[in-house]
């Protein structure tokens, strides 16, 4: 007999797979804002899945702001302004479907340039010993592994996420998973051949030193430089971004 937990795991993977397929079609323009998806019966038959699996996938997409589903009205693609682009899964769908649009990459780095220097400044004043330990461990892992491999990218993600959490600002903290996912996917994109354009660890070390010293001004400046250099790195490996500035 198959355990109930195993069956639930399979069902969740199926729901996620259906949501990814539809979500990717939305993000790439196969379905456009305002479009109405085929009804539940037709779509589930088209995908050869149960109506329950399709409904669960639609719930996943609705939670990400991609669709709205109403009884008798059907499932409609939401305006782009409703889409949660910082949802880690949405970011994955964007980057796993080939080179992301240049404007989207620019938008991510503009967001980072607005949020992260201020977050580093707050973290310098409010960080705890636990935050500092997590950042040191992440920096050490980045140094050991490099950002060309998964272990290093995970450490990089943890470093940036911890800074946002160290602000002590619950609202900023809600951005932590999205910002850190953006860091991970843009790093993965520029290191897709297994190599980084340069070693970004020294900039991270400067940010950590400023936060450890409680120097809010230096932390803000160091993080602003880190984000700027990260954008320059991605421009160096993607000719489409040469003329795009942040």
C-alpha cells in the first residue's frame, strides 16, 4: 500500500507541474492579460489530468497574482500589474525559459538598488549576533565554493536574505525571499557556463565589515557598489544589456 504522504507528494508535484506549464505560457505571452482560459473540463482533458489537479494548479497561479478564477466566469489572465514577479517560483519560471527580457533584468536590479543599500544601512544599526554569524557563515561558504556552483549561490542568497531580516523591519523582511531569489537567478544566469565574470566576494566582505562595525553610511555605500557591480557583470555576459543602465 502506498503511504498517504507519498500520494500527497505526487499530487503536489503534479499540481506544481501544471501550474508551471500554464504560468510559463502566461509569462512568455502565449496567454495574454485579459485572456480567458478554456473551461475546467476542456483544459483538464487537454492536459490529460484530473479536474482536481487543474483546480489546484489554478489556485497556485491565483496566489501568485497571475490569474483570477470566479465561478461561472472562468479563469482569466490578470493584468501584469497584478503579477507577483518576486515570487521565487515566478522568477524561476522566467529564468528557466531562456534569457529573460532585458527590461525585466533591469527592473530587478533597479529594485535591488532601491531596497538593498537602505536595508544594509538599517542592518548596521539593528543586526543581532545571530545575524552576523549567519552572514559570516554565508560569506565563508561563498569564499570556499565560489558563485559558479550551487553551494556558493545558496550562500549568496542566504547572505542577502539575512541582511533584509537584520533590518528588524517586518515589511522589509517580507521581501527577503523574493530579493534573495532574484540574487540567485541573476547570478545563475551570468554564471551559466560555470564561471563568474569576476570574484564578487570582496564586495560582500566590505558590506559585512560595515554592518559588523555598525557603520550605516559605509554599509549603504558598500551595498550600492555591490549591486552596481553585479549589474555590470550581467551586462558583460549578455550583449542585449550593453545599452541598458540602472
